[in-house]
C-alpha cells in the first residue's frame, strides 16, 4: 500500500485545536495591530489537514503537507518567518482569521467577490474548475443539471459546493472535516449520490483508490462566482501590510517557477495557468444556505 492510500484510509483527519492568538495590553489602534501582525516571527495559518492533495497527512502521525501547505511554507521562508498550522473545519478557518486567532487561511479557497468584502486576499496562485463525481453503475441518475434535484449531495457544511447543490434542489449530506475516502465510500454505497468539488482534487482522490466504482462526469465541468477567479490565501481585512508582503512573495514564487514545481508535485499539472477545457456552466452562488 503506498503512502497516499495509507493516508486515505485513515478516515477522520486530526483536528488540532490550539488556542494561540494575538494578545495585546490595553487599547491598540488598527494601524499598530496591522504592523504588529506583519512583524510577527511566526504566522498562525488555518487549514484543514484532511483535504488531499492541498492540506493533508500521509499517515496518522506524519507532518502536515500538501500544495497549499507548501506554498505557505515557501512564502513564510521568503519573508523570514516560521509557520504554525491550525487544523480546523472550513467555517472554523474563516472564523479564526476573522477573529485574529489565525493570521491566514490556506485550503483551496476561491477568491470570490464575497470573500473580498470579508477578507484581505492574496494574489491568485492556482486556477482550476469544478466537477461532479457519481457512481459507475447508475451514474447516480445524474445526466444533466436538472437531475441533481432530489439527489443526496455530499460535502462540508457552508461550502460553495453545498450551497450550489441546495440551489439545484439536492438534499444536503454534510460532513465535518473528514478525509476523501469517507466521501468516496459513502457515495459508492449509495448513502449519497453526488460530490461537487474541485476537478484536480477529485481526479487525484479517485486515482488514489482504484476500483472505487465512481467517475467524474466529463460533460458537466463548471465554475462558480465563488471560485472562478482562482485560489489564494485569506487574511483579516485590516491586515493590509501582511497582505502586501505575502503578495510580493507569491509573485516572486510564481515568476521563478517555485509554485509551478509544487503544483506539478501534488497535482501532476501546472495549475498556476488557467485550464483550457469546456465549461458546461458558470453558476452564481447565493450568499446563504439553510444547510438542509
């Protein structure tokens, strides 16, 4: 069994809940806080630790790794800083950044207009598109977008994929920061009917589990208003100095090919460039979801 498979059969990923944050004495102006965060020697970065191949553990006790993880480490190295990762659910990551308990979040986050209103966003360093995974034996009864109505859609609560599934009339089956193999097994067994997610993530997840009884629907590639502009790092809205420093470093890493090498290592493709594929549909994601 190879290392990737060993990680995939772990099931639930580790959740490292640390109480590190910014502690100040007395009232501090936003300007001084902005400088203080940028000048920190160690950056606290929120991520999932369960999303292969962007943020994951090869085995239970192995070091956190992945595409976004390595990009963050490369950025920090260029800035002369250390990194401490905080493993949380998607909602937990966003809350940690908003509250200042994490300085950044990196977990295949699409840099949407909605997120631009809430966070300071880095330069885009990954371009992709989305796909749907269904069962081989019956295609989960899905052959077009209208067929998703009434089907059981698997995903993490609050994500754009689950919001879109709900818009299309699907019944949501929400998971809390679990690894890919849990999703795949439940779909194959009929506990769910469809998984909507990033194409590269889904392609690699399926390849890591041979004879899984699942496939990607090739004529239903899509983009959304949440992810169509690309993937990057999220920071607190007020941390503009940190944003500028991170942006400068990402641009260097894109120019010298460092991020391209990291992408080819984890995705087997240069995701720093926009893909040339036929997109079936671009969806406008509603800002809220009942989660049902």
